[in-house]
C-alpha cells in the first residue's frame, strides 16, 4: 500500500492486532538482533486476575468481556494456564511473527509467567541483561524530520492518488451497476432477445472481468 502512494522512503511496518506485535516489528525494522519481551502473560494469573494490581480499568476487567476461555501450555512448561480466545489469538500471531524472523533476531521471553510463547527463549529479565548487556552500544541516531515544503509536496501527491483511486472506484461501481441492471432486464424478458444484443452484453461482461484482473487499481 505504501508503494502505491509513493511513500517508499517511509517503508511499512506490520502493526498486527495488538501493540506488542507492532513493538516487536518495529524492533526488527530498526535492526535489533536480540529482542526481550516482558509482561506478555497472555493468560489469567493464579487468582484469576487479567491485569496487574492498580490497573486503571481494574484487575479483573477481562472477566466482563465474557470471552470463551481455554487451557494452554504455561511459561517454562509448568503445566497449563487459563487464557481466552483473544489472548490466544495474540499469542499465535506473535509466534508466527517470531517464526518468520528467527533468522533475523533472537526473541527472549522474560515474563516469567503466563502462557508459553513458542519460538522464544525463556529467561528472566536479570538473566537477559547479564547475557546481552555486556558492552555499551552507540546511541541511535534519529532520522531528520521532513521540511515543511517536502511534507506539503508529499501530501499533495497522496491526495492526488486518493482522488484518482476514488474516481476509479466510482467508475468500476458504475460499470458493475450498469451490467447488473442489463442482466436483470434480460432475465425479466419473456421473449427471445436478438443474438447481436446478447453478444454485445457478453462482450461487455468479458471486458469488465478483464479490467478486474488487469487494472492497477484493483
């Protein structure tokens, strides 16, 4: 999508379905080789709480959602823990992300509880720090901000592309509605229509289908 809007310089980051997915994808995009996650329980604790004490919406807020629950393997293979379908979906998507990028980075799960997340190494945060933080790294240099003039030019191009896509969408919709109306009229007739007319309708349908297959917008 970003390529379609001529925003190649900005790239693309897969946001996933929750903020953690985005965070790890951002870490990958920044080139980090070791990524530590913490607080990724994705399960109820032993008291049945969904969040930590002091959470602004309450420790048991997820119980009000009435989501179906299930048992999944626990962190460090310590039996099973109770989770719900949304958390489980988060976990599965994270595992897919980690599996697809295991050649690019090493993922550490320092949560020390909750559900087990495959394709990660389970270590405490202390152990992660002792293992990985052995030397000082150079500070990350933030990219320069766009000038106002550059920002305005990009915005104009973006709006032009959006307008063009809207025009194309309307054209396709109008063509589809016109064909629909013609076909409905044909089906409603109780007499034989001229072959030449039917061939023309057939050709219009073929042209429309070809546009669906070949048009850049679609």
